[in-house]
């Protein structure tokens, strides 16, 4: 029963024109950056641009990571918050939630199906961004000799074989997906609370903006390790030599806690809520 | 009569659902906070024994993850901007230390890494964002760099000349998961601007794990602490560096402005300033005076470097400017926490830059002594 429900939700996701427009918009930013870099051959000054952006002028195969660093702080979480925020609140606003629950599907199963669909959106978006960035990186960026022959240079200056680079890139993409699962869990909770999808998305974004702001504030040092966005960019540590697992592990655990707590709260709220819409 | 079905015994009511969520949340948040709050095991080691143990650890190998926090807002002058960042901001370091001649300290940045790899008398500085490795010899005199800020190195410098009478025990503290006995060092010299330095050391190896520098009784002006620590000597491979084909490798004869001045400035500073003796290692143009918690460096600057720095000092809060008189030379003086900076002379004259942990009066005395006591030598 849950499988059928998931298939329905996935089918809705893939057939929705909005899904592909959103993905295209997210993909447009790193694409624009790649074109500008290729045109001007001008990297960011050290310490100013997103991670890996200066390195792609030497090695184009690193552009998927730069693209990830470009979309992860803002574009991707906004898209995930909007998509997940609409999951329950959108059905309620359209008046279809009541009819969905008339069928013997169970509210928990519906919630799981919605979560799976949101995560499918995340996976699809991250992969599209990564593949586009790789193609652009190899075709437009980097020194051709370095890009073609390798090895790549780690953040610590040592060499990384192609297999190592691919493995670490896979880990970084998986880590980014987990971070977005956290956003999805928060948005899904708000979606069970708010009457409108916009309210759910804005609630989620308020948490993320507050978190991002507090990270820059020295006075908030004591709470920073618990902020949801604190370890998002820790995927850079996967490219140090040796890999620095400290923040990556903390990030995984912290995202896990947020996912468990907000999914739990969303489940408790949704399964006890009076649905009239 | 059978048992009632489980679902009727554990009926999932809305209240119970929320209780499960609340309990789970409390556990997830409370357990790590509780573990962090575990008190440190106290140690009965005496202050002098701990001082001896810390001193004996200087040849120990170790590795770890270090965070430093500086509150010293130094003037942002070009040639000294890296030093200002080290003492005025937070720095995250990862270090592998085999011995004093073989180590690697990585400064971790969100966008990359700036590493120092030391091999014998040679240091390679790696900058990821510039894809550049710069090799230089180890000069006699140089400005502070990231590797000087790891707790063992910081403690080593502060403990020079410290005797048993200058130290007392502090309660143990958990640092990097270790119950570390503490030591307070109070400078014996009245010239020092440092009120005291607190350090906590690994009870097994004696390696300092946390160092706090105080200018007064408030919060520390500078802190360096291990967040993760391994007391085993790291393998040689961890402190090795081989540049990749896509990296630029350059060789630098001059490391920084202090090294340049020391090599090429045709002057020699006096043997003593403010009653502090010049160190044996400073036998050329730059003088390093005093030791431990009472130290000052005197660097001769050419007019264009001195003017730029003087302009920056002039806009620093609390600056004290004095024109030259018969009683003493002109100077621009700034004190930032325990760090005092004075630049002698006026615009277009060049000048001597003195920086160190001397109080205001000590710094003025030292500046006057340098200006009166330096001599010109032929270029050699």
C-alpha cells in the first residue's frame, strides 16, 4: 500500500512541469558562473568565493563541487522548503487532503510517501546540477592537460587519483542530500501545522535564515554547534588529506537529530490533526 | 481467558505520541550535553612537578585539531595583515608534530587551506586557493605564523625563563576529552603587560592542551586549545609534502618583512633595551629582547613601510602620538590587550617598530633606548 502511494507521489513529481522548471532554475546559476569563468578566466580572490571555485580554473573536474557550494547555501534549501512545504499544506489548501485520507492509506504512510517524493526531488536536483557542472567543467574550464590526465590536487596539496576524486565527490553529494533531508523534515513538519504551503515554506526559511545569521555572530558561539546549517559546507573536509571527518560526522549526526525530531513532530501532529480541508 | 491484545494495552493516543516525540528530543539533546558536562578528574601533581613535566614534553610527538580565539584588534597594515588575523580572529588548525624539525600545521578555511610543512631547516607554505607552494629556509627572525599558535608551541615560548616561584596549580579541566591539570604562570617582571597565563596539560605526556593569555582579570585576550588530541608521535608520511604537477612551486629568499629587515637593513640595535637583554639569535638588524612573558621585538622599517603602518596605527582606537623633542624621539603607540606596538619617528623618516608584551612604560623606554642606541653598519 505504501509502495503504491509512493509511486503515485513520484509520478506526480516527475510529471509536474514545476519540478523541472525549478531544477532548471537551480541549475542556471552554476551554469552562468561556469560561462562567466570560462569567458573571463577570472577566479575569486582567495577567501572570497564559494569553495573550489578558484580551483576549477586549473581543474575543471572539480566544478561539480563548486556548483554544490554555490547552490547549497541558498538556492537548493529554498527549493526544498517550497516543495516539502507544499506536501501536506498544499493538499489541504486545494481541498484534496480530506479525499486522500478517505482512502484507507493511513496518515503515516501518506507522510512517508510525501517525504520520499521530496527526497526524490532533492536527489534529482543534486544529480542534474552535478552532471551539468561536470560537463561544463570539462568542456569549458580548467587546464585541458590537467583535467584530462590528472591527478587532481586535494585541498591539502597532495594528489588525488580519479577513483579517489569520484568517491569523495559521491560522498559530498550524499552529504548535501542529507542536509536537504533535514530541510525537508522541517518543512514537512510546518506543512502539517500551517494552513498554506507558503506559510510552511516561510517558516522553514525563517529557521534557516536565523541559523545562517547566528553562525556569523561570535556571541552565539555556544549555540552554533546545534544550528541546522552549521555543518552544511563541511563537505569541503572530504577533500582534505587525510579526510577530516570531525565536522562531517557532526553534520551527519546533527542532521539526523533534526530529521528524527521534526519528522517525529510532523508525524505526531499530522496523525492527531482534525482534517477538514 | 487470554491476555488482552497489545494494541489495547499500549493504545497510541495523541498525548502518548507527543510524549514519545518529546522524550526522544530530550534524549537526543540531553545526552551529548550531559557527556560534555562531566567533571574533570582532579590531579595531585604539584605546580613545580607539572612545570617540569610540561618542559620535558617539548620533544614529544603529537597530533590534533586546534582552535584559537584572539581578541586583539591589531592595525590592518599590509605587511602585517596575517599577524593581525592570527591574533584578532578565530583560527582552526590541524597539526601533526613529530618533533621540532618535522611537523605540519594546516590552517583550515571554508574555501581551502593554508598549510605549513616543516622539514629540517626548510618550510613549505601551501595555499590551496592560489595552487601555490612556496619553499623557504628558516630565518633567524620572522613574524608569528599559524604554527606558533598551537598550545605546545605557545606554552614553550611563554615558559622561557619561568621559575618554580612563578607558577601555581589550577583545578583540572576537561580539554579534548582529557582531564588536564592546570598551571598558572604570573610574570615576575614588572615590565610585562601580561597579567597571567593559564595552561592545562595532558597528564600522561605533559603536552600543553590549552593556553589562555590574560591582560587583566576579565576574559582571556587569546586562547589556544586542542579540541581533539592524540599523544602518539605521528608517522613520517603525515608530515610529508609533494607538490602535484598542477601546483606552482616557488622559492622565497625572504619570508616576511622582519626577515627582510634582518637580512638587509644596515643597522644594528643596542644590546639591551628597557633593561632587557637581546637574545643570542638576533645578531643582525632586528632585535629580540627579553624572554617568556616579557618580550619585545624591534624591527627597522624603511620610510614607505613605516608611513603605511603609521597611518594605520593613527586610526586605531586609543592611539597615542608624540612629536619628537629633545627628551625623546617622536612615536606612535598603541596597546591592544597584552600586546603593545610602538613605531618611532615621523612621516618620511622610517622608524623602528617595537611590538611585544611590555606595558606602556616599558615599551616607551624600549623605544627610546633603541632610537638612542642603534648604529649604522656597512652593507654586508
